[in-house]
C-alpha cells in the first residue's frame, strides 16, 4: 500500500513539473514575439476607446406627412344621349386654357377640355341635351395618380394619335383592358395648386416580383404625352368630355320642300307636333337630323366617353372642382359622394 501511494505522488509531481515547464516555454515565446513587433504609437487611440466613441448610424428622418401635396377633387359625371350635339354648352367654356398644340392633340384623340366659372354651371347643364343620369364623385388626390373615370372594357382596338407637328405621324394601337383618366395634384414653388389629367390605357400585367397596389393600378400605357396641368383657381371648374363638333346646320331649322300630297302634309304636321312635345319635355332641346351626326372613329374619346345605358347610346361629361386639403387622409382613397342637389356644384 505504501509503495502504490508513493508511486501516485511521484506521478502527480511529474505532471505538475511538466505543466510549469510548458507554461514557462509559452511565456518565453510570447515575450520573444512581442519584442519582434514594432512599438505601438502612443498617439493612436486604443480599441476600447474607438468602440466607446462610435456613433450609431441613425436612419434618415421620414418626410413629414404634412409635406404631401393633397387636394380634394369633386366631380359630376353627366350622361346625355350620344347622337345629340353639345356644342351650345361647350361654347360657354374657355378652351384656350390648353395651348394650341395640346388642344390639337386632345381633339385628334376625341378629348375636349374647357373651364367655366362655377356660377355658370347651372346654365351649362341647361344647355346640354336631356341629362339621363348624374353621379357625384369625390377623390382625395396626392402626388400619385388615381383613376378619376374608368371606361368599360375595350371591345375593339383604339388608335391613339401622338403626332406633334411638324414631326412625322406617330400613332399607337391599343387593345384589351380599358381606358381611364388619371388625376393627381401638385404644387409649384410658389405654392400654387395644380391638378394633372393623364389618359391611361389600363391593362393588367403578370409579374413574379412583388408590387404595391399603386404600381398595379398603373399597369398598361400611361400617355404622358397627352397629360395636361391646370392651376386650381377659386370659383372655376373644369369640364371634360367628347370632342365631336356637329355641323352648324344641325342647330338650325331644316328647310323642307312643299308637300307633294295631302297625306304627306298631315304626316309632316304630326311629326312636327311630336317634335314640339319632345322639345317641351326636354327643356326646349330640339333633336337634330340624325343624318347630320358626325362620324365617331375608334379613338380615346370614343372609348372613354361613349358607352351604352339601358340599350341606348350615351356620352359622359365631367364637371370637376378641386380645392386644397387641410387634413390628412389615405392617399387616393375614395370618400362617400357629397350629398348635393344635381343642378349645383358642391361647395368646397
């Protein structure tokens, strides 16, 4: 027993001596490695000091929501018969707010725009053919375009004329999807509020990349070449509609030859009485000869403004009023239509 205990103590002592010798060797090699390094510059900061003085990176501040340019846009969508002239009402508007070049581009595509004082809206509506329907629209507009009016799906191809004289003819053919009018608000450096109107051919696209609802809303072709910017003036409204001027003879009484027989005279008299009753029931509007109706080519105006309602062909007009917003709301959201009488614009 004593022999085994002595052997164990010898083994322990040998192991301890080995550990001490190894530690001394490592310390000696470490000191030799430190002596081989160049001396540290005392002017340089220590690593602990550098870590304590690092300033955490802060994300850039988000732009304040109050800087978003916003406007409330109220509009009336009027439906009148398609084959009835609206030139008498359009004569009350000022169409020179568009430059001659832009006005020509809009007319070539069947689009028409003018401005009138808000006090003349009632007289403008009374000068139109019989109004079949009135719809009130209200949109909260921002920098981002939003649909103001969407047409039914296209049933046939449409040719868009983008020709700018004196350049060569430039046309684009669109099909499928639908045509709509986009609107957005903006301000210049002086703070003047503008609204921009942009024709748009909306056609959904398939993409594997994630996109926001706003990006999907702008699928298709945005015709920035036809966009117009109009200043928002107090007491002034904007009128949009179909450019389809009728011949001057359409608003004048037609001269007829003398009746060839008594039966024809009675037929004309009955037709005249029927026309008088129709004019009386429609506020004095006299229907023109259908043969005088101008042609309606497949352009943007036909696709955007002309449609069918209850089996009858109709055309739409928009009376737009815009004003600044002093409150915050979601961009491009639709608000309930204002409750206002159909014969007066909504007050801001």
